[in-house]
């Protein structure tokens, strides 16, 4: 009895699978492949950030053009938030004293001087933040990977500066990109429609003795 | 759901005659505006037309740098948003005849418009046989969005293929309907929405006829996304992003959001966005009317073709909605049922003339 029903089921399945249905299944499998390709784009980080994730306000072309003309910083000098030496992406338009991050991603791009001595450097961001919940988490990633630790993940309280220690870069590739992930970014609860986390006041790169 | 109505072969000749007369009236009105305007040429290629010319001349861009046609060189735009079927056809016309790409694109859209008028009348004959052909022809050629038949845009091609697919469904020719659907999804992303009409048709077939060839229907339905899938595969290997046609909308500040959000924003915005949002509302109302008239499949397609572009904003929504076969058929239905409404053909024709003038003037809202 069981054998007969299995036989009948197999007959029905074969009947259903032949001809048009088999072709339809073939197409369906092909569409599965297309969905896989769509979910796995093979693009640059800049493309992904601007066109797919929409976390960047600089298109890849604009980004490249602005990086090309970015003036190099001088070690030991402090740069205010709207200095031309700082290329900010994911930030609001500069205000008098500071520039706010917008949303939960922000980047600072800067060019190091070509003749940087092979020493450890300290990059210090002077930030003032929204501390509605007492503290804010910030995840920092430096590209190229020259920071002492690849990813810095810690909680900051008001008044603390963000310091990233990294090794000097040799050769011609002098561009440093500091990516900030700001998971605690929020609306300020004062009617301001922006999603804010930190306000950048200044940036400084200095040599350290250790 | 109405299915399987027969076609009288004797109606083909009058159908073509009505289509030809309507086409000639449409072209004469446009030519009169061009002649009276005087400043811009008859084959005036601008806005999207230039993008198609760029695709013919340079192909699809490997990166988004604004360098292949369009009006924003050296920026973040690329031509990936423009689906390939229309540039393939107009590019072939350019290649075969040697005429300038700008002329080839506009000439192709005009020839496709004549075919679209024929296809629409054939579609009307299947779905609304009691309505006179002249009424359908008048609704089609005397509407403001009919300007896009003269401008090198993809609207005539989209309308023609959509009508052919819908006609094939009503004639119970699922494979042909599916093949036309595949072409439709290669003409514009929303073309894939005709799958909703096909699903309603296939379901009604299976429910009504116990011997319905389910496998054949399934295969035919599966053909519909083929054009879109082929373009996505191309984009993946050319750009690295199969969804580039959608992601590039960022360059036009189109943000994917709820259609209701954009609708409400449009209604509260400028006169232009208000009119576009109003068109979307009329589209939704006509979809409801179609559903009430028993054409649920057409209603679904119209809703889809309205809601998807609306989800990225109200820009250009007028032509997206008003050049849908279901939208136009619903208007014909209303004018057939309520004769007084036929008076609307006069302001409609005037608005077509106004749009022709606006095109020659390069006014922003014709984009």
C-alpha cells in the first residue's frame, strides 16, 4: 500500500516536473542566482557608502577629486573643525564653534606630510557630544590599518578627547581615513530634526615619545 | 475575471485606419506647435533623450562620473537607470540607417508610438469591445503625456509591449504574454509588475478550468522577469552592482520611502509636485474603478506602476502613470459609460498642446 502511494507520488512529481514546469524551475533557479548577485555587489567602499548604504555625502568621483587637492597637515599643529586640511564626510555644515556628525556614520580624511619621520603619532579629536544618556559609544576604524589596534570601541563621557595612536605611513600613500561608527546617535529632543552624536571642534596629529 | 474573448479578424483593418488617423492628428498638432514656436528643432532631443543617445554612442558607463550623455557632466550620475530595450531598438535604427543618434532615438519613439496606438486599440478591443475605437484613440493621443511620443522617451515602447502582453493574456496565449512581459521588464523596472496581472489571469485559468496547463502557465509567468534579470546580470559584471539601476537614483536625490510619505509631501509641496501627486491619486482611484469593473489584474498592475515610482518621489510621475494601458483603459471605460465626460477630451488636447510647447521651451516639468 505504502509502496503504491510512493509510486503514485513519484509519477505525479515526474509528470509535474517534465516539460514546462522543468523549464519554469530552471528559470526560478536562475533568478535565485540573480538575487544572489544583487545581494553581493562587487564595488568599492566609497561606492557602497554613497550609493547603497547612503552613509556618505561624497560620491566616489567627488571624493577622489577632493582627496586629490587635499592639503597636507603639519605635525603638531591644531586644525579647527572647518579647516581646509580636513575632508569631512557624514557631517553637517560647519557651525561657528564646531561641526556635528549627521546620523550614525562619519569620516574624517586627512593627508599626512610626505616627510613624516618613522615614529608613532597621536591623532587627537576634540569632540563635544550629546550625552543625554550620560555617555556615548564610539567605534573608530582607521584606513589604512596603521592604528595600534584595528578597531577602537569604547564609551566616551563629556569632556574626553578621542585619541588614536598610529604608526607613520611611509611611501606616497599618505591619506588617512578615520571612520567613526556612532551607534548612540539620536535626536536631541529639542525639536532639532538632525540625528546627532558628536560635534568636532579640532584635530591634531602630534609625535609621541613612546 | 473575463478570459478568452475571441477576436474578429475583420476588425484589424479599421483598427489600423483609426490608429493611423489618430497618429496623424497627434503628429500634426505637435508639428504645428513646433512650427509656431520656431526656435527649437522638430527633432528636439533633451533630458532623458540625451541619456539614450549617450547609451547608443558610448554604451553603459563603467563608473558613475556623468561623462556619457545627460546634463550633469563630472558628477555622480550614470546612465544605468535607463533600461536597455529602447536604446537597443533606437541604436539599431541608427546603425542600420546611419542617421544621427538624436534623430534615430526620436524617430524610433514616433514609429513605436504608431505601433503603440495600434496595440492599445487591440487591447481595448479585447477588454472593452463595446467602446468605439475612436474614443480609445482620442484618449490616447490627446492626453498631456502623449508628448513623450515625440521626445525620444521610452513611453511608446512600454505602452506598446504592455498592451501586447495584456492582449495576449485575454486571448489565452500565456507564452506570448510572458515573452512580451520579458521585453517589458527590459524596457523599464516597473514592467515586471505586469506579473501581477499575469498571476491573476493564471489563477483564474486554474480555478475555472480543471485541465488548465499549470506548468505552461508557470513557465510563461516565469518569463516575465527575464528582461530585468538579464539587465541585472549585465550590470553586475559591468559595474559590480546588479542593483545599480536602482542605487543610482541617489544621484537624482530620489530616496526610497513609503509612497504615502511622498504622496503627502507632494500634495503639500509646489504646484508641480501637487499635480504629480494628484495624478498618483487619480491612478489609484482608477485602479479601484477597474477592480470594481471586474478587472482586478489590470488594477493591480496600475497600482504597482503608480506606487513603485511614487516610492522614490513625485518627479516625472505624470508620464509614468498616464502612459499605463490600465490607466488609459479606465478613462475610456468612464467616458464610454458617462458621455458627458467626453468633454474632458478638449482640455486634455489643450494640455497636450501646452506640453508640446513646454518641451520646445525646455521647461523643467516636462522632464
